[in-house]
């Protein structure tokens, strides 16, 4: 009985000690006033900053009333003017922040949709609901300001038992040691996870665009597939395989066959036997994995016509995907490489997975057959 009692006491003491280590010290007048002064002073430095929105320039005005947190209710007031328009938001509860986004010269605080009541005092009074406020600062101040704001929000969330001290510290440390996407996957509900979540959403949006783009040309969406399954989605698979040399993994459509076609036809296929010796490739096995597909979008004797098709597709890809996902080489035979999964956006794990790496090649080529010059645009994965 004595031993059991001692164990209960030791367990209780351990529990109390652990809880004590995670206890949040109450915020004092001095803490809140110091926080208010810090944020306000950082914002005041940007008074008169020029912003360009929709190709129109605006001037932001910030005065000493721009940011004030009150001790008695822990609520915040915020104001900013854009040209002659004064916007004021009262009764902001920082504990209810849902997301924080860090930019090079400002911090955005997000709240539940339409939860902020914004009052416009100039030129005419009116009100509307919104969900974000911006804390403008100089580039050199943004990281320190970000830390101050995160600490205050975390402290308020601790007071309301939304998060613990150890959880707030773990998330902050991980935010600076992991990529934004990796952080989001580990802490999907953190107020710091928005950037990683946006990367994933943006990536999925781009994948949908590429899939729709491929479907327009009858080109199969990239997936793990076999020769047999691909033949049900694309014409010319088995005909192309007939041109492959014995035990070679790659089949190319000969030029004498290419000149018979003009648009949207299969010209190359690479397969891999996954059931036996990977160095041997059965010529007609429908179970072989498809690892590369080459598709001709246009084949013509008119170079300008083929180049126009290349430029049109390249412009569409650049517009919808952005230059960060496209590596282009210009010249007489231009080509570009489109990679939608990279370490920065999606994480190293997916980058190293062959079938998950969504890579496409767009290229311009030429060949001579029976003294006639041909030009063609190829799309490959």
C-alpha cells in the first residue's frame, strides 16, 4: 500500500510539474503597451509608401493611431488610409487569427471569413465585412515584427487554451527548419501553415490545367500505366511497338511513317518490364510499364506553321504555369521543360518518385526525308 501511495504521489508531482512548465504567465500592462509600441513604430516607418494595385498607384497613410491593443479586453484597433480613404477596424481579437502570411515588407493576418467590421470614414461613411489586415513595415524589420506578432498571438491563444507553450514553440521552430510545404503537412492546422497550403492548392490547380491541356490533344494524362491500358486510350500504340528493335526499350516511329501524318499522333514510346529481368524488354507484352510517351502535335513542311504552333502552346503554358515551373532553351529548335513538382513547392520526397514527378517536354524538331525538309512539334513525358 505504501509503495502504491508513493507511486501515486510521484505521478501527481510529475503531472503538476509538467503542467507548471507549460503555464502561461498573464500579460501585464507593460507587455501589451510594449507590443503596441513595437508594432506601431514599425508601421509608422512606412507612412507615405506607394502601392501599385491593378496598375494604379496609391499612397498609404499611417499615424500614431494605426495600432492599439487594450489591456482590459485584449482587443485591438487598427487603422490605415489609402489616399484619402480612411479605414478603421475595431475589436480585433488576435487570438482568433486563423493564418499569418509573411511577405518581404508586410505581414497579413487572416481571420474567419467576413468576421472583421471595417468602417470607412472618408469620403463617405460606410461599413463592410472583411477577413484580413496588413501590418506594413520596412524589409529590415519584417522578421522581428513577425516574431513579435506570432508570440503575442500565441500567448493569447494559450490564455484561451487553444494551444500550449510547447506546441507554439515546436511550430515556430519547425516553421524555420522545414520547407513551407513540409511544415503544412506536419502542422496542417497551424496559423503558420497557410503558405504551404497555398502551394499545394496552387500545384493542384496547375495539375488540373495541364490535364485539361493534354486532353485537348488526346494526349494521355500522366499516370502509372501499361502498354495494354495505354492502347485503350491512344491510337497507334501496338503499331508503334512493331517498329521497335528486339529487346530495345524504346520505339520510334520511322520518318517514312511520320510523313503520312500531320497532327496529333504517337511517335515514341518507352516501356519497362516490371515482372522479369529489367534489362530485357518483351516486344509485345501488354503488361510492360509505360515510362515515356512522345506525341507529335503538328508535322509539316512549313517551318513557320510548326513554329507558330510551338509558340502558341509555349505562351499558354507560360501564362498558366508561370516561369518558375518552365525551363526554356531558345534557338533554331526551341524547347522547354515543364516540371510541376519540385523541392521548393512540393517536397523532396515527391521529386524523387518517378511516377509522381509531373514533368512535360515541349520541343521543336526537323528532319529530312527524300530530300524534303519536315518540321514538327513534340510533346513528351
